[in-house]
């Protein structure tokens, strides 16, 4: 399950599927990849979703720096899905952090003096 932060579900799933196929070809993988293997949740496209709360909470509790646009939205979606019970308590979840720490200085106004 991917959390789409920019485009709607169908477009995101097609993009990911295409990139996965191209990657498989590049590395010479013969593993079967079905279109149905790719799932995106686009409920978090747009503004908001408690970005400052999520960025601060993740930094404070996990020492992981997220930006409030891409990785922050992805984490906000993951946290929301966990809170909604989408994932079982005993389920393993992997969050792929795609960067963002470098962008934090551009969002000082969101965090006041708390972000350097």
C-alpha cells in the first residue's frame, strides 16, 4: 500500500506499476509483477493532515526527520490508517522514507523556532 501525496489513485498506481516493471527489467528480475500487486491510497492528497503534528511527533519519538510535504504526508497517512484499524495489531509495516530532512529549513514558519 502506497500513500499517494500528489496524484489520484489510478494515476499513482499506474506510475508505480510502470516504474516497478522498468526496475525489474533493469535488474534482470524474472519475478512476476501483476498490476493488482500495486495499491495506492490517495485519501491524503491535498493540504493539511496534521503535518506539523506528524513531523514533530516522528522527530521526537523516533528521531526521524520528515518534511511536511512528501514524507510527512506519507507518515500522516500511515498513522491515520493505523489509528483507523486498517492494519492489525500484529502486522508488520515498513515505511520507506524518501527524504525530507533537507527541506525542513524551508518550512520554519510552520514550526516556529523548534526547527533549525
